[in-house]
């Protein structure tokens, strides 16, 4: 975050007046006088003072659950000007970041937050947070293929962790099936690559659950704030105090 923005958010002065304070040498970061505009700080780490008085500002933590449509990039911005998931939350003032990624053609449940600790723990395999996907495959995965997916398949960067897999529905002509898979990793295009490896490419992919969170009540493209109870339960599962 830019220093002048931090000062403005903390209520020290307006953005323009904060810039003047910096130019006059009245602002210190980690006890070093700053006179150059544009310097960035980390509010969680850096100590900011104005006239030797500490400036304290804690950004409000925001937790959103979005039902991502196809055709949106899971990114804060895109150099090619493609639509991003941030375009779907225009009314949110806080600077949020997607937790993990859903690729362009994947739909479904996506969390966005400015809580870095929670985001890190959700995406790290160490914490074993279940991610449930609904997969439409070309052909019907055989029992042997299902077992292979469950035990873990060898991708270029290593073997996948054990998964839970079950066939939900088989089309009458047996040309395709709906398959449910639960994993706790988040490698790039992991689910698609796993099914391609066993010979049943994916034609549609939707994440329908993350831990206990589901898409219930959310239409495609809609989002909602997590409830206080959901935040509390999620933090407890992740071992986050407070």
C-alpha cells in the first residue's frame, strides 16, 4: 500500500495533504524519514509515524464467497484486458485477493479476502482443506481409473495426494459422466490434468464446495459475505486464533 494512502485511510489527513506531510519530512517509516512520494509499505510489518507519533490503522478484514462464471480470469488484473473476478464485486472498497485459482473455463466457488493468513492456510496442502469439484468427463471412468485417481496419479511435478472420487451420473448412451472428486491440493489445472491422464478429458468443471462452504443460494456471478459464524468455524479448522 502506498504511504500516502495509508495515512489517508488512518485518518491523518486527506491523500493530498498526506503527500505534503511526506514532502515536508514529517513522516517516518521504521524510524527513517521519508520525503519521496510513491513509497509502498506493509501495514502489518512497517511502523509509520507522523511527527514521531505512531499511526495505527488496521484494514477491515473482508471475506467473500463468489460463484464464479466461466470466462473470468482469477486475478486482480489482466494485462490482456480480459474480464477478471474483480469485475464481479464492483461495490467492494477493500482491496481483496482471490484465494487460489479457478482457470478461465472453470466455474464455481471462489473465496476472496484481504486476510493473508487465512488465504495462505486454505491453499497450503499441509492444512488439508477439502475442495469438492463436479466434473463432466468424456466417456465413463472405469473402476480401475477411479482407483488410480484416488491413490494419486503422477503429474509432471509429482504424484497427487489421495483423493475421493465417485461417479454421480452416467449419460444413457455412456458418452459422458458426472464425477465428484474431493482433493486438498491446488496445483495448476490439477483436476483437468488428472482426468486427462487417465483418458477421460474434462468438458465441464465446477468447484461446488470448500471445506463446509457451498454455493447454496448463489446464482452464477453472485457473491455474498461470509457470516461471522462461518469465519469463526473456518479459522478454527485452519488453527487460526482470534
